C-alpha cells in the first residue's frame, strides 16, 4: 500500500511529500518550469497546478515550492492525492535512463555555529534518518565518512544528523584555513556515491534506545510531555545550529529535568546556560509548574 507523508520544511513555501521507498538513486532533480520536465512525467503533471513554482525530486521525497496565491493547508491533501494516483497508475517519476545515468552534483555549504569550535556542513540531500555522534575514530563503525574525516589531524569530533554534518576541530586549526578543504572533501565523497551512514550498523546504545517509540511509551505522562515539547519547540532551533538535544530523565520529586546536548551544542561556551534557561522557562510555562529545574549535560 502506497503511503505519502506530508512534511513541513524550514521554508513555509516548500512542502515535502515523502514516500516509504527511494525514488532516485543518489540523485537530485530540480525543475523551475514545465519546459525542464522532459525527464520527469510527474513533475510535468504537477506544473499544471497553477500554484506550483518549483519541483524538487530527491531520495524518497518530492518537494514543491508554491507561489503565494494559495496556502498549503488548503491544497496539500489534493497534491498528495494527485501524486499517489499518478504512482498507483504506473506513472514514471523519473525516466529510467535519466535515473540510471544522469549525475547531479551535490551541494554542500558551510555554516558557522554558536560554538566556535564547530562548523556545520549542510547537504541538499538526506544523509541519515538516525543521528550519529562520533567522539573518536573508534565510534565510526556505522559511518565511513566520519572515519575518513578523522584522518584530518584537526578533526576532533563528528556529528551527523538528517542533512548536515557538524565537525568539531582542535584549537590548532583555524576555520578560515580548513573550511574549504573539508567542504570539498565532503562534497566529492558524497558525489562519488560513497556511504555516509549505514543505519543498520548503528549500535543499539542507551542513547539510541531512548529515541525509540517503545521507550517513550513506558515513560510517565510528564516525561512524555517534556519530550514532545523538546521535539516540537526546541530541537528545530538546536538542529539549525548544528546540534541536537535529547531527553535524559525527569525526577518528579525534585522536579529536575536532565537533557543531553550533542553536536555543536556539546561544549559550546554559551549553549549550556542559554539552553538551560530557555528550556527551563518554556517547560515551566507549558507544564504550568514553576518548580521545574533543567540540567543540561554535554554528551
């Protein structure tokens, strides 16, 4: 049974329509108008919708950027249904010869983070659905890319999540001197079709276990509420800075909430204080409990 999930993006004009299976073989396609859609019958059909501005096809999703004449809540279900019907009726998303031979360059750009020791390298394609933190080369079993990055003498830690890689450096190096080298290396590595993260090899550590649904279901109601607040309101901003925040524990007697900071947030001079107070104020307000205390732990 075909299932399409509708996902928001950081750009309110762009919506993602995700499928359970991969659509393209490590390639990315972008269509600005109907004249560019000769290799994609699906994109061609979508451009007959008057509000469609751009169509992106990559990995397991079709992303659509709309003109401002409509709002997504008014049309998103109709679009999802159209995509679903097209695929069920045997429509070709990307023509076979294009999907097997065309190579589209990967885009990688570097972003600074609040942590001066960490730089974030953002890719225009999904790299992993399961975050991976490598404190040293011994942690890189599931990520050949991280293993290669540790061969650079100035790389201290590597954190990979969704479409970005956060690299932590030693003080001996200056970002002005090494950013271009790292960006070029990561870009070439991914373009050559090498594995970034093999999610099947990620060890079932305690950290990984706490991200699973069965762990969530066993928690008390307050802990579940805290996790939902972190996921919905805090994590997107933290990910934007190249890091991650994860629920560790909640003690109902002391009203103490422990959270783990990862990636760029781990060891950041300002993040522990800023996040602790920001999270603390939000949890107190949303849970209506002014006794809540947040303890931020660097992973």
